[in-house]
């Protein structure tokens, strides 16, 4: 295996809250190879988006990074000053945040918004060169040149999301983090956007972290999947392993909760509710909802261990 | 197959809804001549599936009396909604209940949560006393899997809305995207309680959704809409497992499956341009259809009954018996 492009080690994000400390990301570690597509799945509130922000050092008070390190291409991000980390954002790691297609500036043309991004990251280009770059970026994401002169309201949801991807790849990042990039889109458009993301990612050789909860989308897109529950990674394995042999009971529940198109009456929920992060149950956080929980699960927090190429944090797996 | 002449509980008769355009702009066609009858004596779940802009929410609003059709009419037990007298209107409000997409938006923040449960009881004078009201609320909450004490804490809003609908013992619940804002874990529970409403309480459900997979899981019959037009209708099992309209086929193939075979992205080809110039008169799907031919832009496709329980609006099937356009009729019934 090649040198990892992104390394996350023992990352913890804590929020100080009057009712006690909330551990939103708890001892998370993983490594990404260049060009790898990595998925991060879990229910809302599991810490997926917080983890993405923590990687980019974008956690705002009262949240803070309590421990852990992030390395990008051999560079420890904690060593960078504010200017340095600003340079890493977009140029090193690009984030397509959740709902980003609605954060385009409604009164600026798309071309201008791309130009602003380039200028903001210190790229001083001549007018012709800038035009050329914008056109190339729009072509990369499959948008017609005319989009450059259009305002966000003139674009459909899928086109806006592609415009966001164009901005994300404008500085040729090594890692693209896409947080639920298609959650507001119809299925047909979702596939177009994901195909666009796959293509630009391959062209750039960039690694992708796809955040979401749709196990079908994960199965079709990522190479490796991490399943997150209550701030911890409970299973990390190649996607084929996850689909054929999910080891953690929570992973199994997530897959079972996906409505099947083959078998009717096979719709299963996950019993109970996701736990409150400030009031986690002792032992394994999933034990109150787990059909296989034993006494040990109620007392002892399971540590991740290797089972045939998968890392699983479960006593009974 | 001739059905008994019992008047449907609620019926859309060739309804068209067009939203006016402002300042000389062209209006938007939201629903184009759709007919649909829901019979009270045969409770079932009918799914209405389509992408955004397909007209599915417009249909829900029309059936609930929240919007008025531009043409055609909505009838409650045979009477046009507009012509209902006070008692008729009250009976309609009682018989037809709604569950909306955003479970958080329906609560008035100035009231406690139980307000949404006690108000309908009072309005329709369903409980003789406070104790009886409490008992009815308790039963309704328990039947959606909630404990009455639970609802003051961290409660699943959408299940309370289902309980509220159940409390009134309506004949029809119009559920507009009831699970699009809830997590996978809760989704199954809520859909399961919709199924129970039908199977155990005899309440029909019109399940409006963009999600073909959940429609397949809970409903009996399905209508697929595309840009205001009915494209395919019938038994949900047939329509989803073997779609016949090119649009339904596209919709089914676009759902990412949790399979080892990764054909999903490879199948993506830009289907938005096939060289066909759409016409207002022609098939609504012509410009994206891989099978488009001259006949598709010449005029609107008829609705053809290709199987006893399936109708498709596509010229490919013009050798089959024709149904009135936009009216699947008994194709939706067992």
C-alpha cells in the first residue's frame, strides 16, 4: 500500500456544555490512500460532520479538539499557523459542506464566485487565464460554459451542486470531503452528481471522504467504509466486506434499515433512539439497542480489533 | 370488471392545477388532468411517487382541500368540496387527515406538545370527559409505539403526528413525505405504523413520496408522476420490479443498491439530451426518453392498460386497451 495521503490519529472533539462535557468525536483514527474513496456512515448526531470539521481545524467554540492529530501528505496540521491551515483548506483538503448548494451567493454570478475563490487563495491570474480556468472547471463537472454568466437561482439543484464541486476542485485538492452532497436531490440527479464527483476525483487523483447515511450510495461509491456511532468508529472495512459480512450489529442494522427493492416486507428499523452524547450509556454505547448485547457490553467499552481485515469495536462480533 | 356503484370516499375528477405566472410569465402546470378514486370500504395504501416538481404535493393539497383545482373537481362522498355545507365540511375534515413532511413545523411553539392531540378531540367533540380524552390519547400513542409519558421528553415528532391522525379514526390519511426528514432507524417504525393503520384500523393512506423503495415496501398500489403527468400506475410489486414506462425504468435504475455489483455509476449517462425537441402537446418525458420517436412529440400519449393491474402512458403500448387519459381507475384496485 502506498503512503497514506491523510492520517487521522486518536482525534477527539469535545464540547463544553453546562450539563457536562460532550464528546462528539471520540478517539477516531483512520488513514486514506491517495485516490481512495472512503465512506463515513451513521445516523444524524453520530459525529460525522463534526469529524469532517475537526480534520480541517474548523471546530468553533464551545467545541474544541481535545486530542489527536491529523497529517496531510506528511505535514502535521496542528503545526500550521492560521495562515498555513487556511492554505490547506481548499488547496489541500476541500470540503463540500452539507447543504452547500444553498450557500452559493445568490447575487453573484457562478463564474465570479469561482474567481473569488481562486483570488482568495492567492491565485493572481490575468483575465484571460482566469476565464480559461473557470471554463475548464465548469467543463470538468459537466456544466455548459454559459453557467459562468448565470446566477444560482437560474440553476437546478443538481447544477448548483456541480458548481460547488467545481469550486471544491478549483485548487486541485488532495482530499475532497463531501458531506451528504446529494441529500436534497432526486435519485436521477443524485446519480449524475455522484458520477461527476467520481470523474473529477479520478482526474485529480484525489481521495474522497463521502459522508452520508445511505448504505446503498456507499455500496455503489466507496472503496472502504467507516461506520460511526455516538462519536466512535465502530467498524472500518472494505465495502465488499461490509455488504457481504457486516460484523458490527449496528452496521447490520444500518444495512437492514435500507428498504429493499427485491423483497417486500423486509423493512426493519433500528430499535430505540440514538443516544444523547452528553448522556451515553456505560460500556458499549450501542448496547441498549443491540439485539446481541451481553453483560460485558453493558460494562466494558469495546476497543477496535482486527477481524479478517476489518476493524470492529464489538465484544460479540 | 364492473365495480359496485358505491360512491368513493374521495375522488379527484380530471383535476388540473396551473399556478399563474406573474407579470406576463407563463404559468406552471403542476398537475395535468388526473383522476383518482379512493374507496372507504377497501382500505389500502396508495403511493404517489415522483421527483420534485412532479405534482405529487399539489395532488395532496388538492385532496385535502388546501388548494383548489384550476379545472376538474375534488369530490367528497360525491359532493364537490366547494359545494359542501357546514356539516359536510366538518365530516370531510374528520374523515380526511394529513401528516406532513416537516414534523417540527406543525407544532405551535407556544403550546405544549399534547395540544396537537387535545385540540382535535375538543373540536370534534370526541371525548366526553377529560379522563376519556386522556384515555383516547393514551391508546393512540400506544398504537404507534409510544408511551404517553414519553412525549414530554425527547419524543419522535412524526409518530405523534401519526397518533394524532389515528385519534380521529379518519377514513383516509394523506401523508406527504412523512419520512423524508427522519433517520433510517425511525423510518421503518413510522412506515410500519402507517401499514398498521390500514391493516388494523381500516384507514386508507395516500403515501406521497419521492422514494420508490419505501413505496414498494409499504404500499399496495402506486401512481408514478412526471412533470404533472401520470406516467405509470398499478400494482406496486409489478411497477417497481418490472417498470414499463421509460421514466419509471430510469427511476428504478437510479436507486443505489447495497449490492456487490457496482453497475450504478456506470449506468449513468447524460439522459437529458437525446436530440428530441419537446413540444407542449407531446409526451412530457420525450426530451429525456431513450426510446423517443416522432409520435412522442406529435401528441400526448394515451394511457394503455397493458395488464389488468397496470396502466402505462407511453405510445410503445398503443396496441393495448386505452383508458381515459390520466385515469387509472380500477387498475389501482384489487
